[in-house]
C-alpha cells in the first residue's frame, strides 16, 4: 500500500481495508483532516474484556498525579503505552451514502483509503493488584469514637469540614481499585457505613463493645455457639451502643450459623477473631516474655474457646534474648500491599528470615502473572547451608 496525495475518485474508509482479500492491495491517501490527533489513542484489548468495554462497563480511575488504571466491576488493569516500529494507520469509516456511491464506480475509478493519523504505538492493559493501602489512611483520619452522638448523626462541624469523612463515591474517586476489590478492602478493615460515610471504629470503641458482648455472654448464660441476633443486639442497645454498630460487632467477631427464616439469625463467636483481638490488646503494652503473655492471654479468652499460639501467625514475632523468648506485635495488616514496599519493611525488621516466619507475611501478596515463587526470586535471596536445614531469606 503506497501513500499518495489526495486525488479525484472514490475514497474508501476503514471498510475498504477490512474487505481486502489475500494478496490484494489498495492505495491510501492523507485524509483532509490528517494530523497528530493527540486525543485519539489505540487500545489493544483481550477478547474477554471487549464486551465490558463495548457495553461501557469500565471506568478509568486515578488522581491527576497518578498513572490511570482501567477498572471493570471486579478487576484493575494498568494502562501501558507500547511503541511500535511499524506505522499504524488510522482510517476512519466513511459515510454510508459515499460508500454506496463507491460501489457504483467502474474498475478504472480507483478506491482510495484516507488515513487520518499515523500512530506510533498503542495502549495495552495489564492486570494489576488494586492499590488499597490508601484506604486505611483515609479512614483512619476520622475513626468513629465515643465522642460522637449515640444516634450516629454526623456533627455539623464535621459535615462542614468533611475532614476524614468519605462516601462511597469519594472512595471510588480516590482509589485505584474495582468496585468489588474496594468492597473487599472495606470488609478487611471492618469498615461500616454510618450516615452515608464509610468509617472504621477506633480501637477503644471496638475493644469496649467486644468486651461488653463477652461480658453479656457470661451474664446472660448465652451459648457462644448459638447467639440470637435480636437478643444480643437488644442487650447491646440497652448498654448504649447504636443498633447498627451492635449488628456490625456480630458481623466482625462472629460467624452466622442460621440465616433465620421468619425468626432472628443465629451466630457463633469466631474463635480466631476473638482470640487475636485479645492478644493484640495485651501486646499494646509492648514486648512481653512469652510466658507472661500466654498467662495474660489465657485469662482473657472466654470459656469454651481454645487459644493457641498458631492463631497468631502474621500477628506477632518472637525473639530470643539470652535464655528467654519474648513476643511482640507485628501484624501483616499494618504492612503495605505493594511487594517492593512490603519486602523492604520486612528486611528492615529482620535482616534474615526463616521460611516459617516469613510465609505468613507474604502469602497474601498477589501480583497477576507472577507466582509466589516468582515474587521470592525477585525480592529475596535464598540460602540453605545444608539439605536438611531450613532455608533462610535475605534481601536481594
């Protein structure tokens, strides 16, 4: 196909090129509107994503200082520009009337396809993990606390300033994540929607309502495996907690046993969630000898529950100081989700990690197209003195 100047005759659009047969050719010319057209970009799309784009079920998200991402309902994709050594010609479609006219011309009246832009490359979509680290920072600006009114109205001052208060649309605008990924992120932070704003409860409030729930279990002789929702929520309301906060407490620290058709739902206390929360509260005091920590922990654990140190994987670390073992808080939930940042902080905490200690802090890392082994190869150096020895990981 040779590029020629515009000439008289019938001009063909994209349809003329799409209809080319093997071993045939067509002449092309500069369109009358030919130019750089920086507002036009080519996007290469996998077939499985094509319906989402054609039916306008995707959005571009990102702040002005961030690289844009494309989000479907459930996934996030980085938008990458890929240059090409070949020229890519953009040929727009032509008007239907002109197209019909072209078909009436004889063989000597040559069809010419008009090029409106020469593109140096195209944009590609690469699936990436959602960027949700900012979510905790945003919601931590203004956690829900005892100082707020019991009827859960946002004070006029807070409503006016809007500091640390975010509605769903505000979070969508600020975070590079699909709707489904954002909802999972809110769930992982135990966030609750209050008066249209997504909030997290401050530590003191969370600890108080859980302790009140555990106290009422003993006081009312409730079974920890058969808590009646209406009864529990009613008692917590009497204790001064708003109804939706009381229900939220059940959702965070219990598992639903029975949906309850025509009657109230039944819940049971989640052993691991409750025990981990109690351990976190104890370790707020700082580093403790493991014997002292276990003694305090066992005293706090409700009757009928069985706490074991294995529950605290990804929550605490131990270290030997002389003949004694000490335990301190180091929660995976406080670490960044970006692999490079995560490994950097891990190796700041410890220069060398045994696999049994490292694994709980990296198993949640998800990078599309890269396996767990690939992550370790990229960010760590593995050594193993003998075949029988546990592998040791250090910074690469």
